[in-house]
């Protein structure tokens, strides 16, 4: 088995483990409130998630919801851009986008966000398995706020959110401890 195949298998296994964690979390949280009552996140704070991989989108969406954010799920950057433009009454506090997507990729979405007067200062995190310097350079040139490397884990996502929002108190989760 080649290195690419091994890496893809490892990523698939990590993704399945994360999905299993989500199922267990949902079972465990059915009787308890997963949010710390002292958390400073308003349920009216929206995060746009643009990810073409259904399992990865589910992982990100679940964690964002668990942390008290409302989530706008999008299967690609074009849908995300349309949702952003139709979100007049929503407080969009962050955008989390995969880099490699059909139609409008994460870099193009980032460029559109940065050129928009309404969203220019909205934090953007790019999710990537790509370590290609060209993509990283292009993202930095266009004002990306950070990266989350695949395979996605709760710890990686929470760490980036804490970097983005240092003044916010996030609930403590088992994954973050």
C-alpha cells in the first residue's frame, strides 16, 4: 500500500473515530447540558461551515453546536457565499472552510469574504490536508486567520477557536481536557 493510500486510510479511520465520539457525546448529553453555564457564547452567534466532505462537516457542525454556536452548513464555497449574502439578520462571527472544494474553493471564498465590506473582518479558518506552500501563501496573502489540519479532531478545532476568540470562555469538554 502506498503512502497516499495509507494516509487516506488513517484519515478515514480518524474521521470514523470522531463520528463515533459524536454518537457517544449525543447519548451522554441527552440527560445533561453539555454547555458550561458560565460560557460567554450567544446562541445568536453564527458560524458558517463550508466543507464538501459530509463526515467532516458533521464533526465541525456538532462541535460548533455543542459550543453554543448556531451553524450554517454549506457543501461548498458557492453555497457558503450565497448564505453569507442572505444572512442580513444573523451575527456571523466566523467562517470555517475546507480549501479543496468543488465550484468555489476555500481560497476563493476567503477572497470574496475579504473583499466584502460586511464580512472583511470576519475570522476565517481554513481546513486542509494540503501542506502545499502555494495554497498557504495565497491564504496568508488574503488574510486567513488560521488553519485546522486534517484529520479533524475536537482538540484541533477547540484550540483554533480559543486562538480566534481569546476573550471568550468556552465550555470545558472531555475532548479538550
